[in-house]
């Protein structure tokens, strides 16, 4: 644990000069009251998608959104001023295109020393920038003298305003208004955003979405998709070119684990995410959760009408041999003393070829991959101190009414999750 002295040193090292821009919607309460929560929230989403690309265009970083306010940081004060001008130009252009779009913003910009952390900034520079924004009028860009002194003032049309007096400060803060109406067009190549800011708490939430999604996809693969692939002759034989991994079961788990790690790493490194990707993840999360609840209901309830659920709608062309016990041997020949191709996990499946009985033991001849076949014993024969144990079962894959209902529920909840997704206020 850090001592007080070392903590102070860490904080001192994180103090850097930075320019803070605050933007806030004028009369936002009136918009929420007139439009209602949902429509006002969608309007705010539209506002953010207009402003975020402007901030990024001028190398700004969106630190946070506070209701309808945006806080952004810039390493160069001139970029912050240009971003403020471009924001007003962007909103003015949108008002000209859409008569029902009436949002107007106040913008305040201040430069000073702040404690810069990974995803936040603290200090007087933030407080002053917020106060400057609060003192601005609608459609106005106000900058402090600290920012004014660090830019090429000949590039901008600036007009000195009354000083801003803040509680706790002996001197007032000189303010300048930036005339953006006469400035060159800065938004000609900027389009409304289709991506959204991503906070740390939202990143953790998305990882849970991905976990649920991957669990649902693995369930679908394990109990349905692999049978359909094998039955159609499209088995993942390219997973099975080595006798060390004849089963695709661990490979799928490995791929899913790798995907999860890669996605988590990706989330930690980005500050924005595609709106479409968020919708897809929301839909998949809803679908996975619904399938889990449906499977639990089916497993733990015994209702009369459920008997019809298990009537088959479709049966596979092939017979499958399914392994029932871990550590079951896959042999080269129908002889337990022959070469062992692999030790199989429970749940592995193979396409059934034929069977034979040798020395009182029934063996199933199975297709291992496109190049090799093998033999699996159906059971362990009883012996002194050893009970008879079933190792495999042979069956056709059946798609039942129960599976159809689960498919429909999963599809409908995916559509619902995708269509009803809303961006939570950050």
C-alpha cells in the first residue's frame, strides 16, 4: 500500500497542462419535459453522435458525459477552440436540415494544470471550465484568458467579455467570446457518428454479455450444430488432422476462451464502440438468457402438455455414437490391446459405420476423420470387483418440438434485444 508521501509523488507526476472543453444543452429540462423521457433520450443520443466525431476530429478525448453535458480534454488549446467552433457549426447545420431539431449548446474552454488519470481528469482546471460553460449563452463559445494566451488569436474572432467571478478566487477570470459564425467551415468532412463512448463500467458489463453469448453459442453447437454439420458431411475434420486432438470439443472451448480474452483486451484499449455491435451483443445476451431460462424450466418441471414436446420433427440421416464416460478409449482395431488412437471425453460424437462383437464385447466402428476410422467399445464387461458400465450409446439426432420452441424463443429474444436496445446515460 502506498504511503502518504509516495501517493503525493504519484499525484504530482500525473499533473499535466490540459485544455478542458465543456458542452451543455441549453434548457435541457424543457426538452425532457416536452418530449418525454424516451424521445428526449433519443434526441440526446443524436446530439452526442453529432458532437463526438467533431471532438475526435480535433484530437480531443471524451472524458465523460454528465447527463446532457460533455467533458473533453485536448493537449493543444487551439484544437479545443476549433472543436468548440465546429460543434456550434455542426449543430447549426443540423438545425438547418431538420426543423424539429432545436438543440443549442453552451461551450466553455479553460487551460490549466490537472491531475490526468487514465479515464478521468481532476483539479481546478475542470471546475473552472465547467463554470465558464455555465456562464455562456446558448450558441456561444467562451474561453478563458489562460486559453487565450496560448493560441494564435489572429486566427479567431475573439471579443472580450465581463470577468467571471468565482467563489474562493480573489481575482475574476477574463473571458473571451469566439465568433464562430464568421469562421471557415470546419465540418465539411465530418459525419454523424455511428459509434458511442464506452466507460469502464460499461466495458465490464459488455464482458458479461460476451460470456453469456459464448455460453449460449457453445450450447447450440454442442447439442445441435455439430450433429447437423456431421450429418451433412461438413464436419470440422480440419480440427482432427492429428490423433492428439481427434475431438473438436476442446478446440471449440479453446477458441471461445481465446475469443473472450481477445475481446476483453480489445475493450480495455478502446474508448468507443460500434452502435451495431452493441445492438448485436444486447440481442445475443437476451437470447442466451432466454434459452437458459427455457432449458431450466424444461428440466425442472414435469407438466402433462410437455409430452408432445419430445416428438421429433426431424431425424438425422446418420447414426451417431456418443461417448457417455470420460477416458473412453478409441482403438485402432476392435481389440482393447490394440493401438489407442485417443482417450475420449464425455459427450464426444462420431458417425457410426458398423459394429461387431469380439470376445463377448460389442465394438462400434466409427469415422474419426476423413483419413481414419476407429473402434469404440460399447461397455465395460463385468469382472471381479468391476461392475458393468455403459461407455457409449448409438442414436440418431432428433430435432423435436422442444428444440423448435427453444429456437423460436432464442430468435425472438434476439430480435427484441437488438431492436429495443437503448443507450444508458453514462
